[in-house]
């Protein structure tokens, strides 16, 4: 069955579905890829940020092929709906070229009070696994 992919947001549920259809857990896929389960979970949670190479490796693993083709002109949302410009604001709310923007306020800098523990620096992230 073909699954048309029109936005990157549709990629996650499709990947999860193919993985489950293949009877694999995240841990099993990660083991076959040679990475940790946490790394694969991060990939599956946000596949639109992954490289095409990583996406292809996962799709080959779950025995899925990619087919590219031109969309039908009749079904294409671009052909069916012309782009609309947002309405412009009323003339009274437009800013003139001589108007000055509102001044920005500086935040007061606070230091820890005596006896109050100092903040710890943020923990460093683990480096990404190269797979």
C-alpha cells in the first residue's frame, strides 16, 4: 500500500507504523543499526531533522522502499488554491517611517543572597552517536 507523504510531520507516524508492522521494537531496530535505543527513540520522535541517509537506513531495515513521483495537477493543493496574502493592517495602525520603536527595558541583574546556594551550570549533553 502507498502512503503519500506531503509534509515532514507525517513522517513520524508512518515510521512507527512500518516498524510495528515489521514486528520490531525500538530496541531491536537500534541494535540492528548499532546504536542505543535512546538514540533511535530520538530519531523516531523527530525524524524530520534526520539526514536522508539515516532515514534510508531505517527504511531499508523495515523493508520499505521510497518512490518519488509528480503529484497530479488536479489533486495538487498548489494548483487548486492560489496563495492568499494576509490582509494589511488598517492605515491607522501602520507605523510611519519617522516613528520610533518603543524603548526596550533592561532586566535587573540579581545575585544570590548570602547563604543561598549558587546555581549550578547546565549539564552538558552527550555527543550524538554517529550512525
